[in-house]
């Protein structure tokens, strides 16, 4: 259905050239659900935007059903209609009701009659569970509902493929699953889709193939099982094993401990880590920051969660530290003993860098 050959995209940033896509090659067949994963800034959005020519590629070929859409004579509007796109931030028209948001393009671009467009819109609203919101304005809906409305709007154009660019990353964690459920339903109905997502459990269960994008290319591709269980290349292995990261920079001791716990709790909920893990994490963070770290300068904390090993690793880095922190503390230092009681290991591989594994 879609064949991409040697696709490249160079951005010109104030005279500096940035080659975001260097040489992307792939084929997507009808009915496939392709997930695109990879670190941020590796060109995942650019790739999707090139596919429907929201972004003009710098080189290469994109064929859809045998037609080269980069050809100067290609009917871009017709091709674009074959592809729906769902964005992170919904892009609904705020001054139009949900029903009007959905019926606008079918009427103006496909020439559908109002009654027919509305009847179809109501069917689609039923599908995404929002029939009773037809008369509401987007502002009256929750984020999850807005995104479901945006999916209904996209379906109203009868696309042959839908491109999703991080459809759940702007949502509160509590609303992610309702949107993923709708996408999963579409996959079950055989809809062809390409989805950029960081929801790894979802990616693993819904995709027919996974593309790992890195360094301007599809660095590795395979079935979810191949990519998640047996990644072959080093950057894929690193990404899969250390995929969830939460970062904090604390200028001094007066940092907002409770704000930090809030973010850690959200993180734990999001990845299903449970209350017990959250409590242990909270104790470890509090004891380490109040009783062990000297705060002789800014401190960085990263919380990494591997969905593969199910291990949590906390890295505390004391900027400017040249001597070991742990060596200078007494043997029976209480905070160190408490942290060791809560974790699997506490080490200091280099001065000022404490690593706690839970
Ligand atoms: P991803 O979606 O994987 O996070 P993007 O495709 O959004 O990555 O961006 C890849 C790189 O291209 C980034 O470094 C980004 O800053 C740059 N970029 C994206 N869009 C533009 C643009 N319109 N102009 C200049 N640079 C851009
Ligand atoms: Mg992006």
C-alpha cells in the first residue's frame, strides 16, 4: 500500500542544515498496524508528516498504491484524503460543536450533504463512545474525550490509513486507556495505521510490526516480539532496556519535595508499579536527598524503569563532587542503612554519583 524509498528530510535552521531523515525505507501493507518508537528528536513526527506531505521531503520516493506522491503532477489533496492524521493536541476547532467538527470536512472536501454527514458522524461518535457529546464544544470535553472526537473526525473522511502522532502523550494518565481502547478497536477492525507512541505495553500488544527510529533511519524493525524480546542492534537494546525516565534537577535543599513525590507517584501509576513500590521509592528519595547528598551544588536525579527487567534505577548526581560521598560517612550512618534496607543495592561508581537499584 505504501512504499518508502530513500526518504530524506533536511531542515534549514537559521542557515544550519539539520538532516533529520537520512535514508528511510519501508513498506506498509493494508491492514498492518505499524508502531514507530524511538528517542525524542529522531524524526518520528517528521516521518509521519512527510508521509502525508504536511512536510515536504528533501529526497526519495513515497508511493501509495503505486502512485509516487512526490511527483509534481500528483494530486496531493486526493492522496492526503486517503490518510487521516491524529495529533498529540487534538487540533479541534474550539468554536465548533463536536458534531460540526466532524461534519465540516466531509461537506466541504467530499461534497457530502449535511444530513448524510451528520448521520455518519453520529455513527462514529457512537463508535468512540461520545454520542451524547455531539452538541458540546471541545472546551467542555476532557482530554481523552477530545482525542476520541478527533479520531471520529478523522474517520469521517474514510481514510485508508490513519497516522497517529503520540495520540496520548498530552493526556492525564487516567485518560490514556480510553483513547488506546478506541485505537485498539480500530486495529481489530483491520484499519491500517501507523502510530508513534511511547506506550510500550500498548505498542507491544497492538502492532503487527514495530519500527525503531534512530539517527535518521529505521534502525531496526521487526515484530513486537523481535523488537521487545530480542532486539539485535546496540541502540535498540539500550532503548528497550532503559526506556522510562523521569528527571529532576534540584538547585539546592529548598527544592519542592512534595511536588517531586507527586510526579514520582504519577510515574509509578503510569507504569503500573503499584503503591508499595511508590512508598519504597519515596523513602529512598527522601533519605538520600535529606541525609546523604551534601548539596554542595545542584543535584540531578533520574529515575529509570526498565519494562524488560522490571527494575527501577535511581541515579543521584552531585554536581562538582570530586571525592566519594559514601566513603566520608560513618560506617553506621542511619540514612545509608535505611536506604540499603529499602533497596537491592546502593553504590557510588564514581565520586558524587549514587546509584540505587530497587
Ligand atoms: P520526534 O518526533 O522523533 O521527537 P521530530 O520529527 O519532531 O522528532 O524532530 C526531529 C528533529 O527535527 C528535531 O531536532 C527537531 O528540532 C527538528 N525539526 C522538526 N521540525 C522542524 C522544523 N519545522 N524546522 C526545523 N527543525 C525541525
Ligand atoms: Mg514527535
